[in-house]
C-alpha cells in the first residue's frame, strides 16, 4: 500500500542555498578585489588575507569550543564574506594585530554572540569596522595613496581621501570624475573603484541574489539630497555624482545594506530602509563629526529593521480585508 508523506512546504527545492548566495556575493566582489590589489599592491593582499583567515578561524573556534556545535557550518561562506567585507572597509596599511581584533569583534560580538548566522541584528563586518574606527582612529584614518609604493605596507605614503577634502572645504583638490569612477583615489580597499562595485551589484541582481530596491533607493536618495544641497550652495557642497562616487557609498549600498539578515524582508520595507540610509548618510557627511556616514547609517537602520518588518508585512494569500466579508 502506498503511503503519503506529509510535510511542510516547500516541497520542491529551488536550488537556492545559503552557501550559493554567500559565495555568489564573494564572486561579485572579485572585480573590486582585483582593483584594490592593482592600486594598493602588497598592503591590500595582507589586509584581505588576514581579515578573511581571522574571520574564518574565529567562527570555527567559537562554534566548536564555545557553542559546542558542528563547526562545518564555517564552510557556508558567511565567514569568508564577512572577512572580505571587513577587509574592504580597512586601509591597506593597517597593522595585522588591529585587523585580527576587528575580525574577533565582527565574528565574536557582531555575529556569534547572538547565536550565529541568521540571528545577528547588525551587519558583523560593520560592527568590526566601527569598533576599530572608534578604538584606533589614527590608524583607521591613515590612507595610503593608490599606485604609489605598491610593495610597501606599514610605511606606505599616505594622503587625504576625497571625503576628507570635502570636509575641509578643499573642493578644488578633488580627483577627476574618471579617477573616482575607476579607483585612483585614496580610501579603504572598498572605495577604490566605483565601476567595479557597480559591476558586482549588477551581477548579484542578475543572479537574483539581491533585488534592486535597497541599492537603488539609497543611491537615489543620496543623489537627490546632495543635488539639492549643491544647487543651494555649490561652493560648500559637491555635485550629486561626486557624492555617489566618493567614500564607501557604493560598497555599502550594494554589498552591506543588502545583507539578508539585517535588512527588511518586503520590497516596501526595503525601499523605506534604503531611503533612510541615504538620508542619514548625507546628514552625517555634511554635518557630522566623521567625513563618512555610510557605516553608521546602515547600523542605525539595522536596529530599525524589526520595526520596519512589523509594519510592512506582505498581504496573505486569500486574505479578505476587514469589512468586505461583512458586506458580502
């Protein structure tokens, strides 16, 4: 006699998985990774390798020895991705011991403290980056000049970033638009090439790893607000295109704000989330103590994600609005 197997849906596997998506994001970061190696050389390689190895090790060690769980979950790609994103948020001359501390904070506090993947309320890589920025402000704001001393590491020649020049009011010294687009500007490893980050974002949208709602809403908000400020006072504020291409805006909008765990679930919620991140970024950049506001804006909105999910729920299939059933 044939027996029916009763189980919860879904009953057909769509081929999607955590590992597939995590490694897909890592693949999307490859163009920016290559650009960082081209512009910063040995320093970029040391920072990225140290960050990735440290994040993977700390996740394995915490899972195995503290949480007493199967440590094979370290192979799902999430720790690798956290290491890459943390490395992309660091300068290429940051000492190894500081990178290791950042990895420990990102994995240990930002992720595993809450139970691991899927339970962390804040983006782990940004938790590590902001911790280092507050704890080691001098080292975290010392930016090597791209294309110079590619074989140097700790003693690389440093210079001001475009955002620092904007904060100083020195708009005439800003790099050309082509340099901003291609990456020949100072900053963290993830700030070097806007075009590479855009290519990676388009790849993720094509692979359906992310949707367009968060990155487009962030970039559109920054473009509109910075454009309005520029129109009111072009001597103080930069044009909106420059705002989009400077700092960690592209990296944050495409790769960090779109994190599955810490971003809203519905498209409506994602648009609200993106608009708020764009607004906070412009406010912090223009009137805050730090030239860059992307990291802080994303972490602030991470805290509001549960609230957004509460008020932006999808309509249930077959649900009849109150009052309509009574009229029938």
